[in-house]
């Protein structure tokens, strides 16, 4: 099956339902937000009160307001870049207002639900279903979207690792910290490109066991979605490319600005190579990724040469921004999205 282009269909969608699934009920989201705020508060309290972290506290107390403001600006740009790649990946004729409401709602929800943003995409999938898009199309394009969103990180590790090894970027790193990650990232990219060649398998019948139907749907979505990611890339849509690169680049720049805020200027290789590996902590099922991302980033940055105290101070400042900016933007978008879903003309997404 050849992947379809993510454009609108001609038939009008049904009116979206006003109710939200239980996991996205306002009360439940408020509870989740409170849990993450408490977890983040504990993390900050440890940094501010624990013995032996005096240098971290000193660095934070002297942090540059200008650089912190720039950290916030970069994170806002990263969130807006998510919207730029969301629209062409799911429905290239979607109204930009709808794309902004859904995309930023996903970003905000992803900041309080663990598993590296999967919770936010679940909200978007539910909205798209109510707006008329078929579940199979959503599953396929969700796979394509996730691949595009993460591919830039792996490509950057390959390129960055080779450039650092060759001495083009600094500071110098051991081979196992340059060619090692570059080789693994290249292997992952190569394996992903082979997925579209796998057979999709037959579609499971309704009477078959649920596990069988789930496996069949997952396999088809993975094979078709990976192929569709390639189709999207070959379209050379400027918004898609700007979104994919911007979502990654602005977030990296936010981390870099947080370092500058505490008076440290790490080398490109420290940020570039430490970012991806450190972010893997966000996959842990921890509210908001608190502790997982932080520990992963601090540890990885230290391995790549960052001093321990500046790394801890910079990551703490970065994580506070990374939590509050998506949440604030997402909350405003979520309120607007709920209003749009009560009006037939307010949410127009007709892709099937």
C-alpha cells in the first residue's frame, strides 16, 4: 500500500464530540500537573537545601536574567516548531488555528504525562478522530510524525560525532564518545529505513483475539507510517523541515542558553552529543520526566566534559523552563481547543 499524502478529503467531517476521554478530564490533568509541580519542587528543594551543593546554589543565585529570558524565548520557539511539523504531517490543509490549538495542547499535555510526549499525542489522536480522520490514518501518520521528530536527533549525533572525531568541532572527545554514538545512531537510522520493506501482514478479523488485532494494527501502522515519513521528507515542505529542525535546534539552544545563564559556555560537542542521550531519561514512566531527564542530562553532560556544578545548575534552570513554558502555552491552547470543539465551524480537519 502506498502511503497517502496528508491532505484534506472532500467529504465533510462529523461534528466533534464535546466530551473528553477520562485521562484528559480537566480534574485529572490538574492532579497530574500538581504531581509534577510537587516533584519539580522536591527536585529544586534538594538543589537549594542539600549539603554539598553550595556551588550549584551560588551559580543559580548569580544567574543572568538576560540569558534566562533567552532560554524562555528559545523554548517558545521550540514549541511553535512542533506546530509547524504537526500540520503537514497530519493534514496539510488544516487551518493553522486548529494546528496551533492541537499542537500546543499536545506539547502541554506531554509536559505532565510521562513517556516522552506520547500522552500528548494521544490527546491529538482523540481530537483528530472526532474531527473525522480515520483511526488507521491517525496511527500511520502518528508513526511518521514520531519518526520525523526524533530523526533529526539521530542525524545530528551521526554528523556531530564524525565532526568532533575529525576535530572540526570541539572540545575533543574520546573515540568511544564520538564514533561510538555516531555508529549506533547510524545503525538505528539504517534499520528504520528497512522497515517499509517488511510485509504489512494481513488485517486481523474482528472476531480474532484482542492481542492479535492489536499486533496486526501496530505492525501495519509501523510499516505504513515509516514509509509515509519518507514520502513527507521527499515532499520538501518548508514548514515540515523548519518544524523538524526547529523543534530540536531551539531546544538545544535553550539548554545552551541555560549554561550561559550560569556563566558557562560549553563546547558544541558537549551540548550536541549529550542532549540526545540525556533526553532518553524522558522515556521513564515518571510524572513529567522529573528526575529521569534531569539525571540523564546531568550525567551525560558530565561524561562529555561539563563540570558537575555548572551542569547541575544549568539543567535545573533548563528543566524549570522546559516544564512551565509548554504547560502555559498548552493550557491556553487546550482552553481554545475545547471551545473550538463545541462549534462545528471551529475545528475543521477533513483528512481521512
